[in-house]
C-alpha cells in the first residue's frame, strides 16, 4: 500500500503528524499538497525539515503529475492537505484511489465564518461541503488531533451544516 494515512491538517507537517501518527500508521515519507507552501521557498524548506522522513511538498499540479508514481512505489506515504477542499479535489474530483477509506481531520483553526466542532477543529461551510463530498464518495471521516482523542465522525457533525 503506497498511502498509509490520509490527513487534513492546517499545520500540515508537525510533531503530531511525524511522531504520533506515524507510530499508528507506519510510513516511509510524507506528501503535503498545498500550492502556497510548495510555491513559498521558506515554507517548503520548513516543512521538508520538520520530520526525519522523506518529505515532499507539492502543488496540486505536481501531485496530479506524480500521484501514479506514488501508487507504484514500494514506499508508504502519508497524504496530507491543508484543507478539506483540496482533499476533496484529490479523492473525489480527480478520482484518486489511495487504497484506503479513512480520512482523519486534524487541526482546523478558528477562523471567520467557521463552526467550532471541537478544540482546534472549526470548519467553514465550503469545507463542510467538501467533507460531505468525500463521505458520499465512500470515505469515513474522523476528527482527531491525536488518535486517542477523537471527537467523532463527520456523520456526527454534518447536521450543523444543514446536511441530513
């Protein structure tokens, strides 16, 4: 399996991602997909040095160009996006099949026009629409900063955004 863990995390790569989650879901490397980070040299360098693992920070276009190589690889990677909208593009709009069906939502900071679901987990209506798309495509969506502290599945929260 080339993808061992799928995560949405507004901090993308940090200690919890690199240490806590990789002990639960072993990986050889991390792939963060975010246009801003990939196009900002200082951000890209910071993310690439945040773990002791092979780390790639790609634009969405680079991901689309290289995702088949990831699948064909013998290495196991975390697939991380900064927001649910980008993850929905990868998993649903582009039809990427990661070979697994769980998406973990990590930190999503409080911002204007968000609904707070839990500690450091706030979602905009546009992000909720992306999560709904991901769920309807057959994925289980779990909200957890760390594995031991899940606040629940998307099905628990979706009615707050008008989904039945």
